[in-house]
C-alpha cells in the first residue's frame, strides 16, 4: 500500500522558527518519493533534473531537505562533488515560497557545509544568477567570496508550458570551511 505524502503545515514551521526552534526541524536526504512534495521548487523540467541527480551515485552528489514536523520538505538543495574537484558545490537550493526569509536557507546551507566537511573537503562553492540580489547578499553574509563568473543554459518552460533554452550568467562564490 502506498504511503500518503506528508501534508505541509506552513504555520507549524513558522511557529517553530518564531520560538527560536529552527534546529528542531530535521535535515535529511531528499528521496525520489519526495519529488511531488517539492513541486513548489520549480517546473516539471526542474523536478526531472532533481530526479536525475538523485539517481547519481552518493559519492557524486547529495541532496538534502529540511522537513516540516509532518515530514514534508520545506527547503531543498544539492551538493555536487564532481562539478569542481576537491570542493562541494552547492546548487539547486530552494525554500518553499511561504517560508522564505525566515532562516531556512541559512539552516540548510550550514547542514550542506557540514556534509562537505565530513567528506574531508574544506571548500564549498555556489553560483548565483545575475540579478538574484537576495541570494547574493545571503551568501556574502555567510562568508562566501566571489571567485569568478559563469554562464550556462538549460531547458525551461515558459508561461504557456512551452520549452525553451534558458540562458544565464552569474557569479561563482567560494568559502573555506
């Protein structure tokens, strides 16, 4: 018998954070069965990308999520250990829209950095799209320093659901852990 997907109670998460109890929210591995519960993080193409990365070997990538008390994911992000050899590269981080700017991103990044250190690595990297000033401010506040530029493209969906090639540029940042 299939297990029911945990329901997200945004108010219970907000209440924990308001009481200064964010550390009671569990951070663990995101799994394929969680994909339906992270539909807030992006389009079907994004979710397919997450699924593809979840199938990579654990030596290559880890996907983490912060869970609400119900078990529903409220934030997610990956650490790619192959993108920049000798480092853990943080990517595809997202926080549920109703829970942004409450510290969940910072909490998840700290957990990801801990995973990187546990592998014996001392450097974390992250890229931020040009124009994503909120994320850039967060990463700088967390001690990341600009170390280069990047450009990339990936399939995306427009407002009508038609696929197109999204092109982006941004700043690479790194942090010694």
